[in-house]
């Protein structure tokens, strides 16, 4: 049924108007109405929408059917622990100076031991002093670190990174998981005094031990103990003052100057590729090769070595002698040979202070050949092991504690000497061989009378 046009007056229902009041009139043009459009299946069809680019209008006003949806800014992805570079806590200058970008207010860090095994994960607003604290409390466990810095110091943001690292590692490391280990990382060092009077002395002794350990690691920073904690029998070091921009720039420049002129090399330690740096203050040519003084910078520690390199290790392959030296050093670092030695060496110790490259080959053989090929980029070493001096004991010789006649005969060699050995053995059995005192025609030595013993032994004299 068609609907007639409607003309209505809008009047206020609550108040009466004067006759001359203005009235807004709404006029609807007449349009036929039948029903909602239907589909052939009997279900309502899609309602016709306004044309694209137009908005519905009602009573002179433009209506907005949908508000614009603005996506929130995506959160920055949490950096993976495996992708972060591992750094030495003590740098080549002997300082604890982590690189923190400007504008960063908080950090999440992970501590690794000498074998690069994860030990502890923490959060801090001051990365440098957090690393100093970890190093001072547990120098035997704190060697390397990984860290990510954030523009906020909110604990929730820093702990979110920490929890993501825990999930990546399949759980918490022992320093976070075990209560005893966690207290060693998070609490001052207990000196272990057994009495109240001995607290200060025990704490001072423990402090000296920790400071000595840090100096042996090559750390030159000052670690000052907290005097209040010393009185309580505990050791903890005071935070370091913040460096000024000038001091920090000077430290960075000194670090860069120390690295200038150094060669970068790689070695495999515990299956991971590591980088060490070498410098050659002296390369002295000799008749048989080169005498090289080399400085090795690895894990924040610098050591000095003198290496003799034969020509057969570099001339036939057209490589510099430095490459041959670095192949030997890479193997020694991989084998974790002590990087310096003092005093007399045992036969089981490698003379790392002063050695020949041929000694590395003699000690490690095929391992050295593989490392030489890796470091030099595919050069296969062609030296013959017969060229090297080898002192292997193939036969028993010299004085032995239980020598037999056959062993003496073998040492003397020949049938004539075998007869002599047999005669010596027979003489020993018969007891006719003296110790240089007996001879033909000499009288037998008198046998001394036995002195009386037991009760009444003085009766023989009185």
C-alpha cells in the first residue's frame, strides 16, 4: 500500500509556545513502499548500501556510519639472545665499559662464564655498575655478557625481555633458578667468619682475594669495598662514578688506538668461532725462516710470545709468515693451552712463551694441519713428519732397577757380551762376586762377635 506524504509540525511536548514561535518543519517526499527485498530462497537479501564515496544524509545532516580504525603502533620486537654479540666484561684496556647508546635508560643483560655458558640474567638502570657488581661478586663465573638497552627503565619492560630470553633458552639458568646460586649473584659475598670478632678480618682477607683475582684477569679499575659491609663480615664493592663525556671519549680513543695496526684472526673455541687480534713488533729474517715477536689480544687480555717459523711453512705456498704464526696460535687457543708460563716447565706443558711452529706440529699433528688449512683459506700443509726431531723411547736402556741378564745382553748386543752377562748372573747367584774388596789370596774378613742383648747385658762387662 502506498504511503501518502506527511507534513507534520514539531512541537515541544513539555512547554507551550506562543503563537508566533518559530517551528521547524520536517518534510518527507512521498516514496512507494512495498517490502524489504528478498532473495529467491526466501531469506532477506543484502540491504542496498549507499554508493561508494557518498555518505547518507538525514534531516540536513551528514551521518558517519563507521569510524576510522587506527592500529596501535607495533611493539618493538624483543631481540633474540642468540643474535646479540657476546662481549668481554673486561675490555682490552682493562676497563668495564659497556657500550650503551645515548638516550637509553635501562638494560637487560646476561652473564656468561669462561666457556660461554649462560649463568645469570638480570635487569638494571646502570649497566656498567651491574657488570662491575657481578664481576666483583663472582669473578670465576663472570667473563662475558650480552645486553640490550631500552629507552625506559620500567621494570615491566626490562623483565619482559628477560622472560623472553628464558623462553628462548628453554628455562632459567642456574643463577636465576636455584636459590643458593641466585643469592650469590644478588647478595654481597659472605666472608664466612665463624665468630663476631673475626668478621672484619675475614672480610678483609676475602676482599684481598677478590681484588687479586681481578688484577690477574687484567682489570685495572679500582674496586673499593663497602666499609659498612666489611664490619658485618661481607664484601661488596662500591659503584664506580659515572665518566664524563670527555673521559669516555678518551677511553674510546685509547681503545681504538690500541686496535690500530692489528690483524684480526679467528679460532674455534668450544665449537664457536671467536676473534683474536695479533700485532708483530718484530719480524726478524733468519737463514731458515723468521723470528717473530707477536702480541696476542684475546678475551680482553694481552700476552706476548716469540715464535720461530721455518720457511717450509710459508714460502712454498706464497703466504706471509704471519699467517702461519696465526694458524699455530689459533690451535693453541682452541686447545686452551695456558697463554703464559712462569718458572720451570714440566714435560707435559707447552712452552707457549717461546716456541717453534714445528713444535706445534709435533704436539698436535693432524689437528695442526686442519687448522692451518682453515686459517690460510684452503692451503694444505705438505711438510713431512720425518723432517722433525722426535725423541721417542723405543727400547729400554740405561740402569734399570730390576735388570735381568737378557736385558743386559740386549743393551750390550752380540753373542760375546751375552756370555759375559751369563757369567755375571752366575757369579751373582753363587755369591762369589764381591764389591771390589775380595781378591785371590786375600784372607777372609773377621766376623765381629755379636754383643749380648736382653736382660743382664751389662754382666758381660762387669
